């Protein structure tokens, strides 16, 4: 899963598909609107929803360009290790996670462990929520700042990563250097936090 990010990300906001760089003012692009893209780009509904939320002709008051990360359960395999984040950080774009309910614990893990993940949207957010998150410097979570989000821990992340690498459950205790009961408890904890 190391090579999941293409080196160049292109804007999806208009038909020109300009190359995205971190700052609008240093773009050699042909349009003056704020650029954004969705990664991974396999969710047409999310892409179209974001495109319809931003007026085509409006110039941005923000300098930073954005990558919206489709942090859905269908893309779980991308997010079990740090390669996705390391590659997206190299782009210099603002990283905003668009989470579904099952992925909140995993998103919270990344926000606690890396300062570049400091913005999060939930599915169904309206344009006011999107603008608030883009302009703010804090994590936006549905239910307000007081809502407690239980994040995954290092062992749970390692379990998920090994699972997507094809490691059998029976081999996990040896690979993780843990007892069978501990590995079973890790699996159950993931089910509780992320749902079945």
C-alpha cells in the first residue's frame, strides 16, 4: 500500500483540471478560484457533492488549496498505516477528512498522532459546515467539541494493517508478539469502536 498516491493531484472544481499546488497565488494555473481535489478519487457522489457546494466562478478568500480525503469504510485499506498521510503531506495541501460514522475512531487516531490531520467533516455536512471547517484551526466533530470520540490505539492499527496485508488471525499472536487472548480482545475492541 506504499504507492497509492499519484505524484500530481489535479483540481476537480472546473473542467480545466489544473495541477494543484499548495498555494493559489503561486499557481501557474489558468483560473483564479481555490483548487480542491478528492483522494482517493473513486467516489463520484462525494466528488459531485463537493463540486456543487463551491460556486464555480467565486474567487477564494483563502490561500490554501485542499485535498478532501474520502475517509469511508470502503477505503479502509488505505488508512491502516501512515503511507497515505506521508504522501499527502508532501503535496502541501490542507488535508480535510470526510468521515463516515464507522471511521470516526480511525480518523481520531490520525488526528491525535499527526498535526497535519486537524480538520474533519462528517457525511451530510452542509456548505456552512464545510466553510467553518476550512476556515477553522480546530477539529470539527458532529455533536460539538464535548462529544467523546474513542480512537483506535497502536495495537488495533497494527491488527488492521496486518489483516489487509493478508495475515491470518491464527498467525497474529506470533507476528504481534502478543497472547492469543490479547489479540482476540484487540479484534473485539475494533468491532466495538468501528461497528461490524
